[in-house]
C-alpha cells in the first residue's frame, strides 16, 4: 500500500477513482460496472478489517460532526427508520476521451460538458437515526480518532497552500474552489417517488444526529426497516442547498437537481461497507474466546445476587427477572412468537415504585443497550403516537414510540394509571400495546391499510394489581423484605453481566428424547391435577426450561433445570393465591 496517491481516512475517493482507472486500463467496459465493484471495496475491506483500520474511522455524532471534513471516511451507527426508495444517477460518463465515475459522490468533480456518453446507475436511499433508547455506555469514544484526523487534515491544508499543482487523485478538504457545472450537478440524482418528501426531514439537534445513507450494489433483502447497522463510507461534500424541481428523464439525462437541497440539513453518507449490529457489538470488551461453563455460572450467580438486592431481597422475582432479561423471539409458528417472556410485577404502589421501580429502571439501563420507559396514564394513551404512520403529503414514514430496534427493553409503569375515559386514539394505542405484548408485532398505519411488522421487544410491566391492559406471560406478585441499597458495582462486573446477557441468550438449544419424555409426562400430570392450566401455561414452562438452561450456559435441558422450572412455578402460584 506504500506510495498510493490516496489516504483511506481522508481521501477515500482517491481509491475509488484510482481503482476505476486501473480497471479501465485492463480493458473493462464501464457499462459492466453497474451494480458491481471494480476493486475499490476490496481495498476498503482489507483496510478496515484485515489491517484493523475500522477503529481509526471516526464515528459520526453530534460532537464529531463539528470537526469531520467533507469527503472523509466516517462510520455511522443507527437504525433504519425509513426507506426512501431508489435513486438514478450518472454513474459514469466520458470527459473527452477519458471515462470518469460519480459513484459515491453527489456532485461530479469534473465537468461532464453535457456528454452523450453517460451511464445511468441506481442506488438506494435510507433515512437512519440513532437507535431509539440507546444507552450512554454503548457509545464509542472518537476523541483519539478525531485528533488524528484533524491533525492530518491540518497538515494537508498547509501542503496545499505551498503547492500550485494538485494531483488529480487528491480531494480538496474544502469546497471553496469547486464550482461544478450545471450538468455536473445532475451527478446527484433522480429519486423514484421520494424527492418531494425529503424537505420535511428534520435536521439534527444537539442530542440526535440522523443520517441519510446511500447504498450501492446491495440486495434489498440485506437491509430491513428497524434493523441496526454500522455504515462506513464517505461523508458528502455537497453542502450547497438546491431547489427541488420537477424533472424529466429522457435519453439518460435528468433536467434539474433533486435531493441536493437536503444535504445542508442532514449529513449524507455514501456507503462502502455495512454490517448488521447485535447487542454484542455494543459491548466495550467482547472476549474472543467463549468463557468456560464455570465462569458463566459465576457470572450468573453474581448477576442474580445483584438483581435480588435491587428487588429488596425478593429472590423469586429476581429469578423471573433474569429469565425475562434473557428472553427473545427465536422463532415464529403461525401467529405465535416463540421464546418471548413478558413479565408483570404486581403489588407495586406509588411509594414502592419510587424506590424499587427507579432502581429497576437504572439497573436495566446499565445492563442492556436499548431501553425505554412508558408512563402509562390515560392522558398518555389518549395523546401519544405509538404506531408509525405514513405521511403521504411528505411521502415519509413518521416514527412512533413503538418503532424499536430488535432486542429493545420496555418498562411500562402502570402504577400512575387512574380512572378516566379513553378516546379513539387511546383505544387504538391500548390495542397496539396488547398486540406487541401478545404477538410481538406492531401495526404500521399506511392510512389506506395497515401492515404488521414483526418485533422482538422485552416488556416489563409494573402495576398494583394484575394488568388488564397488558396480559403478560408471567405475573409475579412483588414481595420485597428490605429497602437497603445494593452494593457498589465495579466496571468489570457490569461488563461481565452485559456480555453474559448478550451472549448466552443466543446459544443453540435442544431437548434430548429422554428428557422430552419426562417433560411430556409432567405436563400430562399437571393438566390432570389442575384443569385450569392451558396450552399457554405449558408453552411458558417450556420457554422457562430453555431460558434456565441457557442461563447456566448449557444448550440442553437437564432434569435439574426442569425441576427448577416446576419449583419456580409452584412458588409463583402460591403467591398468586
């Protein structure tokens, strides 16, 4: 890599152009590059992953955007909140006898001179936001990376002041001397059905930084609404506002710019590489090797002691809370979301909530990447937008409270709920919450029809009596015996617990035939002894068996773990009496 005329961090477009020219030099036809990489992305993957360059790439945040320069390589972590359709652009064109490319940029850096030799390619446009409810401990510090990049950029600007001739492969870090021709402005785009919608996108505020991400050469199945991704690419250099105009598309040419006017409001990233993120990707220390079973048992015991202390020494509630925090939807059978374990802790009064509810909320925030609290009141239900809605005037999906990333945790505080009348919005919101609880689905409102989107959200309800609004999988009366605060927690312990919750829940799981026979016999005996038991109860027991096994880091249900399920259920049902 020595001697290359570009720097991956500050001049990534140099690699794009250089590899494009090299590919053409071998006799490749530019028309064959539509939807394909000509070698540039291989270089970036090698730099990012094989050479450890990913950690040097600055993360786009409200803080770092103040010093990150246009055309730098950046990464953005966020949730796909809206999918804005596909966009046509001039991917390659002839400048005299030389072919140029506009891939990964919006404004051509060379005059197109209304060339008839233009190749129209396609890219996708995503509107991404910071993951809703993302907790501070998951954020990546970019201070060191920022200093390195700022120093490099400062040195480059000094060099440019001392030289008259600049290499064609060097990208100017400022745009003062760039005056693209009207034809080159088309290098940005025609968007299918999205141009008018973009004007309504809100710009970043002090605490949130949305990002427009342009995706190239990617199957549509790779990127889905509400998935969390890390995108690595070029931050746009086009900060000039433009007026959205009607356009005509004919003979491969577009008259009038389209999405450019938004670029001065929301950062735009042309993506080279992306990867879907899971809870483990937000951990500070993620061990390369799996810890031994004994270590997992020790982590489990320590976490269980912590949860027990938070819950006023209520061991039964702590055991169910642990299983709840490990639960996830691992498969779907018809309308049933298998693996979920919503939890309703009852006997919470207002004074109890102020102590234990606050403790619980803080503890969950410290343990899980994405958490939310919903204060369930009549006024909240009557006035809040829970479901995402399609706004056809702007052609945008307006987000709702329940548009959440996979693995999000929601605490619903029902202790503040008092008598009142629900209006039509309140009735609809109640139904939406119940559907999320029972089916792990959220209805998106497209005005003329509604579409169910699968979800995987952990729901914990705090209430005085059993919740009538949100029928949870498990109802546990809360019985604290102490108000003493828990011991101070070390950073090492917190990191171990976070790793544990993110990792063991993903382990494979099976039931061996001999244990399955025992389980079947026990279920038959239980049904004969208590006719009130339903298939939902049996399904919950099987889910608990899975979660107890995984909580010990074991992938097969053992007789010991099945006995624990029956004992926990016995103790819980005694409390319900």
